[in-house]
């Protein structure tokens, strides 16, 4: 396997800037996930690495080799697509072996590689079936097998689980993570599903409007989002955001809205002025004496917990995540506590995180 380096990578489609000055390092054997909403540029970035698109500027390195102008077939990468792209007239075995046959590997080597990949994926019994005779999960494993037999320097995955049902996606997420550990593979994986990103990636790279917003380990992105976009995109239910004013005097910082005020941890990076305070739903507490009062609008039981949708006095919509046995009723007024140690503060003008 090899590392992948994207340096100032930019792709312009006429008037649309799809990828802008993307700098990203994927270490040898690392699993990095590109995540973002539709149109964020993540798939274009992957296609640039694969050689399916030519960059407007910037460079791509796989290992120590600059492949910016190298044809896709010579980049020594394997790509797994959303639609699997299996040949419908070929059996599972032939689909997995075809790429090696094109590259003129001898039959013994092809047989060994295909069987090794089939053993890893548990699809040896399916060799004589055609794609139309396979389930979605079996087709996905066949597509993975076709990539594995190549022994590439890097694997590129373009939303490979999006066509599967929910339970099978969970199963395949676990299988892909196990496969990565077993192969020690370098993987660049694209998805719009934040759950896939958080559970699979060793690091996640969050993109929006063609620009990299943050790249870090999943829990760091969740606990310390770099800006308002990352804070709002990562996390379900989404983070609660309150617009207000931040003041500082005598080493005390206070965040004020029309509905409440809250003393927050001070730091040198906290500028006075308009600010946005964020707090995750699981960090809110319903208590007798809270930071502000709100009315319960909707209660959503989701098994081991419930989501409580609230409306505060300034019409701000708030969601609290609470234990399943929490006793609340629709239209009940409750007190909501915001723990100062759990808040995130962002500049209102730039969206940049400033503390704590």
C-alpha cells in the first residue's frame, strides 16, 4: 500500500468551482472518509484521484509518484462504485478475474488471487452465479473482491453502501472496517452519511462547497468542530444553536440572548461581540432550575432514549436527548439547563470556532 497526497487540488467546471485548493494527506494504511452534503465536492475529489477527471491545478501523489497526468489504468488504484458496476453476463468468478485477465496475469496467479479474495469475503460458494442471482450484499462483496484481487496501492470507495437497506448497511460497515484492518489497506472513502463517516474512518475530512472544512479523528470533529458548518453537519439530532452577544469583564465571560444569559469559560480567543453558542442535544438537561424555560412540542421515543423537541421564548427550536423513561408531556413547560463546560462558541460573522 502507499500514501496518497492531494496538494492544492482544484477543479473548475466552467462557472462552478467543484474543488478548491484541497490539501489532504492519507497515510499508508489509513482509512480516511470524505464526508459532506450533495454538491460539496467530495466525489469530484475522488474522481480526480482516480484519474476520471483532470484537475484545473494542483497535484496528486500516490506513494512517491506524481500521478496528476497519469492515465487511470496506470495509477495502481482500485475503485468501488455506488452501483457496483458488475458485468451482468459474467459470473462472480469472471467478474473478479476479468481485470487480472486484461493485465495478462497467468491463470494460476488469477486463480490464487480470486480464491484468496473470496475467502476473505466469504463468497466462494457464489462463483458460478451471475449478478442478477445475487442479493445487494453479495453484489457489494463481489465488487469488493474485484478490487481486492488487484492488490492496488490504494482503494477508492464512492458511496458503496448507499444502495443497501439499513440493516445491511450496518453489517457492511462492520465488514469494511474488518477488511481494512485485515488488509492494512490505504482507503479514501466518500459518503454523505455521517454515521458511516463517524463509525468507519480513522480520520474524517468534512467538505462543503468544494472546500475542506476540517480533517481530524471522528470524536475530535464531533467534540471540537472547527466552524458552524461542521458543528451543524456532524451529529444527529443536530447541534442546538443560539444567536446572542458575548461580553467579557473582570475575567468573566457572559453569553446573552433575549431569553437567557450564561457564564461561559473564558479564554484569550473569545472576542466580545455577536456570537453563536452551540450545545449538543445530549448535553442539555431538564431540571427544576434551568438556564431557560421552554415548552415541549414533540416527544420522539427512539428505543433506549427519546428526543424532546422544545420551543423557547424567542421561538428558537431546541432538541434535547434524554433517557427513555423521562417524564414529560406535550405542551408542558420545562426548565432547560445548559452546562457551561459543554458549550461551543462561534463567531457570528465567519462561523469560526473561538472557544472554549
